[in-house]
C-alpha cells in the first residue's frame, strides 16, 4: 500500500511539474536608466570624478574630466556639468 501511494505521489509530482519558472522565461534587468556616459556599462569614471569634486580635489577632477571626455568615457554634457561644479 505504501509503495502504491509513493508511486501515485511521484506521478502527480512528475505530471504537475515544479513551481519554478522555466529557465527560458527570465526577467531582463532594467536597463532603462538614463546616463550621460558614452559607454553605459560599468563606467566608474563619473563616480570617481564626483568624489574628487566633493573632496575638494578640483585640479585632479578637471584633469580626469579632460581625459575621460577625450577618450569618450563621458559625454560632453556630463563633462560640462562636472566642470561647472568645480570652481578652479
């Protein structure tokens, strides 16, 4: 009797499946964030520049802004905003 009950429960589990989502149905990450960077993937240059500005290291920030803008790591509007915040 126990064997029959176990087989019945196993069959029910196999037929109904588990409650997990199918691996084919995955949620895409929210990539609709707006940034002013030329390359939106993992760009820490703006964060470093803002940290320099907040710490009062304006000359270093301006040098990094110029390098980042020239290499395309930050967009021109973002560079202009950063330069407006640094008083040097």
